[in-house]
C-alpha cells in the first residue's frame, strides 16, 4: 500500500509538471525542462528520459497495478518494487525474464563486469536488482517472448499465459549432448540448470577457473 501511494503521488506530480512546463513554454519557446521543473527528489526522481524526451513531448504517465513486483534487492532481502519502463530508466533484459509478476522463472545471478570482489552467485525466483551481487548478470531457466498473434475468444481477451511464449534457457543441443554422454535419457533441462548452479558453488571449480570467472 505504501509503495502504491508513493508511486501514485510521484506520477501525479510528474504529470502536473508536464502540464506546467507546456503552459509556460507558450510564452518562452526556448524554455529548457531542466531549468523549469521542480527538481525535488522527495516528489520525483528525475532521469534523463524525462528531461530530454518525455516532458518535451508531453508524455503523461499512468499507474499500473501489474507493475508491482516482489524484487530481490540484496541477497536474502526482498522488497516490493514498481517495475515499469516509464519510471525505470534501464530495465535491460528483465522484461524477457519476468514479463509480469505472475510469470514463474528461476535465474542464476553472478558478478558482472568490473566487480572487484571474489566470484559469487545466487539463484532467485523474483526480479533481481542490478546490484544484487554486483552488476548482476542473469542466466535464466526460461525466457519469454511477447506473442504478437494473441487470439481473442468469444468471452474476451486471453490470459497472460497466451500473451507470452515461453522458451527454455537450456538449449536442446546441450540436453542432447549430456544425455548421450551419460547415457541417461531421463535427464531434463531443469536438472542441467541446477547442476550448473551447483558447479558454480564448487570450491575446486572456482579455484581452477578463477581467471575465467574474473572475466
């Protein structure tokens, strides 16, 4: 409830600044956004997208209940998050991994480029923060693609399951290779995913491939 109230107030403030700016610009065509809007971070966290594109073009924002996610901010610390392209400057590939709060997934997060700390990894079933363990790079069990050909029915629109096509993060090729190598056809892609996560925790693996893991 607190998150919804905060986001709603921020959006209302932003929309009012859009109106105020365009009204003032009628008398000053050269008026710059950054010189006019109220840069109060307690009301709205201004980013490049708003200053350079959205406000000049008069774009208004709308609160979306479907953008309320549970996110993993830091290891073992979850919190509610408003995840929406309008207010989040960099969403990277996350919409393909967690297109809606209802879509299930697992992602293995490892240290990203430029991190000086020792290699680390963690698995999560919720939206991860970029700095979860340092410039997190995420490897998913699944990834989702928006379905451009959603078929409506006599009773209305289809559900979320029809709006997205689910793909496996583990390839058919590696599944075939592993089944052939171990002569076990019951091995699944999910087993491979968990096996990789286990290997990444192996002390011997981390020592042997320390140079590669730093990359």
